[in-house]
């Protein structure tokens, strides 16, 4: 089976970069990315590639090279489905905010809508691929919808979870640790569909890195991979609190532990808490599934990773208030960094949102600087929490373009995203501008004490 036309539903953080790289590496395949969000598609099609809606190092260059050649962005979902042999579903699957499983289960509303649309429009056999992270056995639901509402055409459903991390998406896609393809290995049609997808990736990924499994293993592997990664962050964050009590230094502990080749050095960086669209959502999902099978201990075990993460965000903010003589009311606090990690403009579940919310509840005045996040996004993140009116958020929070200027007469600065530019900020000038005592809270272990003279300095995971 030779694939000529690929359609991807959802032009977001997963669909956009993934399809750009597939289009670049498979110049003979036409790749069309569709989305119901017209504005998003408009940005993807903007003649100025720097206006594409997702910031990822290296992505604009790829889009410039392949857009209009074999990569297209469109709002005509039906046409793209109709023309394709292979459809990737990359729509959002956020945690449910209503009904059964509220706050825990994944909301599959958008996935189901996609499936129904694919069934309705398709006039030829198609391979349908789950790209978004989904609960185990979603493929069964997809199959049910496709087979019972379609026009008699055949669908093969594959699971091909995305392991890219934001900020390094292009590099992760070009050079993945592994690619996972789950499908119906029991039948010939299933194996053929899997081969077709493997062939696409094999254009640039060595075959030995492409793993094929049954659908359920593939779906569960994605949740498990994210749960393991998040667990490492929560583990080191738990130790960071102990370090602050015992005069140990969390960086030194992480280094010593990570040098054991069985543990490894990556993903052991203590922080103000993990964010991003995946970790929390996927663990909640895992917990929900475990509970639905009455696996209480399994569910409790994984839930602890989230409990620890929430604790870390809260204790960081509480420590700020405590350090500043137990009151921040009307004090000016500058937050440096709003994205959930550096090199992305994504703010979903970012620790900064929760730290700011805590400080706003204590009636602080907040100034935010982030090199890539828009003012509109920052207000929308705070409004989404619903802790106070939109008006109150706009009164208490100011978003600025100049981090040093922002510190004029500030009581405190908190570094919440590890953007490289914060390392080299003119900290002397910042100090001079601030009210004294000048407080500096480093939630990312980014700053070296010798570069920041004069401050009352608090670095997560050590005694200063
Ligand atoms: C994650 C997975 O890494 C990726 O494989 C999956 O496809 C999607 O979810 P992402 O959320 O984009 O990717 O970023 P990641 O680099 O994993 O970081 C997640 C959060 O953990 C960030 O807030 C980051 O700052 C934090 N983190 C990460 C730490 O606090 N310490 C670390 O050592 C590593
Ligand atoms: P992710 O990080 O998983 O890529 P995003 O929220 O960035 O998530 O992107 C998902 C995209 O899917 C959004 O742009 C949204 O508009 C789009 N989307 C959701 N449902 C549909 C649908 N039925 N048809 C087309 N696009 C959809």
C-alpha cells in the first residue's frame, strides 16, 4: 500500500510540527493539515513564516521550505478527508470539565466528532491514526463509530502516539528515540496498514527504532511514558523540599543519583512544578482508568505524582509570601517566564499560572514578562482558573516587554521559566531598580549566586 495523500485533523502543537516534518521527509506525499479554527489556519498560511501560530525552534524554516510544495493548511476538513489515504487525528483531548470523570478522564468529544465526520465523508478505504494521547481502548470506540456509521468503506485504526517534547519538537521528530505503531497485528489488513505507516517513518527513521505492537500496548505505552517522566520530576521535587531542610543541595543530589547508569541523568531537574498539556492530563487519565477497574493501589500510586506537583507549586508561592514578612498585599512582584518551559509559547498547565494565582489571592500586584507568550494568553490563563473576575485580573496583573524595566520599584522577582535570557539578564541593574530588601526567587535553579549580588536570594532545593 503506497500512501500518496495524508490528512491531519488538528493544526496544533502535535499536528503542525509532525506534519511539517513528514512533508519535508516525504516529498512525494501530499500532506494537508486541517482545522476548524480559521484563525489558526490563517496564521499557518501567513506569508511571513514567523507568524505561524506555534513557536518551535527550526519549525518556521521547515514550513518555509515545504508549504505550498507538499504541505498545505486548510479549513476544508471534508475535502482533505475525502482525498486522503491516511488520516491522522491530532485534535485536543483535554481533561473533562463536566459529568462523569470530571477533572480526571479525557474528554473525547472532539475525537468522536472527527470519527463521525470521517465516516460520513469517506468514499474509499482509509487508515485512521490516533495521534492525540488517548485513554486505552479508544481505538475500539473509534472502530465502532467508523464501522457502524460509514458508507461501507473499510477503516484500519492505528495508534501512533507522539513523543515529541515542546521546545525540541523538530529535533525530536527528526531524530526520535523510537516511533511506536500499534495496530491489528492479528489480521492481514491490519498488518498492511501498519506497514504503510512504518514506510512513511522509515523515510528518515532507522527501521530498528520503529516499534510495532498491538493497539492497546501502544495506547498504554504513551500514558506510561509520560507518567514515568512526570514521576521523575515529582521525585526530585519531593527531594528538593527535604534539601531545603537538611542543607543538602538538590542539584548535587540529582547529579550523584543520575550518575548511576540505571537511573540516568536526564529529567532530574528540580523545578517549581511540571506543566504542559500532557503530564497532568495523562496521569489523571491513567488514574481514572485504574480506578474504573477497581485498582485502588495503582490509582493512588500514580495520583501521588500529581499531588506532589500541586504541592510544589503551592509551597513555592507560600515560601515567597513567608520570606517577604508574611505579606505581599500591594507589593509589586515581577514574574519572569510564563511558558511551561523554555523555547515554547505554550502555557498550558504552566506553574507560573498557579503561582501568580496564589499571589493574587494574597493581593499582590503582578508584573509578567515572557519572551514568547502574548498578553492576551496570560489573561486568558488567569481568567480560565476563575479565581476572580477578568477585570480584577487586568487590574492586578500587567504584562510588559522589558524585563529589566519591569523591576522598577519591585519588591520581588520570581524566575518561573528557564529562558536562557534570564541567565544573562543585567541583574545588577535589576537590583538597583528594586526596592530594598530586594527578593529574588529562583524556581528553576537557573541563577548562580555569584551573579546576583545583594539580593535576598531563594533558590529551590537548597539553603542560601
Ligand atoms: C512531554 C514528554 O516529554 C513528551 O515525550 C510527550 O510527547 C509530551 O509530554 P512536554 O510536555 O512538551 O513533553 O515537555 P517536557 O520537556 O517533558 O517537560 C514537561 C514539564 O516538566 C515542563 O514544565 C518542564 O519544565 C518540567 N521538567 C522537565 C522539570 O521540571 N524537570 C525536568 O527535569 C524535566
Ligand atoms: P495538541 O497539543 O494536542 O496538538 P492543540 O489544542 O494545540 O492540541 O491542537 C488541537 C487542534 O485541533 C486545535 O487547533 C483545534 O481547533 C483542532 N480541532 C479540534 N476538533 C477538531 C475537529 N473536529 N476538526 C478539525 N480540527 C479540530
